[in-house]
C-alpha cells in the first residue's frame, strides 16, 4: 500500500521466496506474488476527464541499470535508471498502447492526470498492463511532466490544463 516499489523483491530460487514474502508483509497485510517476465517498461502520461477529451503523451521507457526498478533506483540512486523519452518502439505498438492507456483511464473514471505503465515482453512482444498511477510524480524532472514536455506541452502549460480540467468539474 505504500507504492514506489517498497517491499518489492525479485527472487530466482524457491529458497528466496519465503524471506521476500515476509519482508513484503512488513509494509502491508496483503502481498502479491507474480511471475517475472523479461520486459521493457513503457509509460504514458494521460490528461483529461474520462467522459470527455483524453490526451495521451508520447511513450517513455524506464531502463533500470540494476536488476529491476527498485525504490532506491527511483529516489536515491541518480544512476539507478535511464529515462528514454521518447521510447524507441514501433509506430504500431505506440498506437496500441496509447489506446490501451486511454481505455484504462476511461474504465476507471479518472480525471485530471495519470500515468499508465505497461510491460512489453522482450521476446514475445506481448503487452501487459502494469499499473495506473493517479498521482504521478510532478517535479520538473519527473516522468509525467517530462513526457508532456516532449509531447509539446511545457510544464506551465500542463499546470494551466490541469487547473482548467479541475474548474470544469
């Protein structure tokens, strides 16, 4: 329930599983165990309201420089990951994940901003929805405003749009 990969572990053997689960229970009374995939992490920024106009940014990619994108890689180690904007993916995949991101935003009745994250399996190219972040980081170096900046909407314009969406109700 704390987000930002707190309590997350990647295990490779059965022996590592129990300690990883016990560690996760330090942060929540619910734990999810998932099969790992060898994938790229692609993120898109969303702006709008579920029942009106929804804009989707160009995609960006998180490239962890360690085994996976940990809390430290996100917030402590400035060399924890490369942020590639735009992501180097083909046009067909860009269109497909933009449509998926818009649908997630609509189905969940979101308004204002969100960042929708996907995994693309490196071997099969299958696309997996990972998560929606309805309160993404919003500093000038965060991925959300960076995606919009590279999509042609500067930070100040993004703030104006969010204020207008809020005023429209």
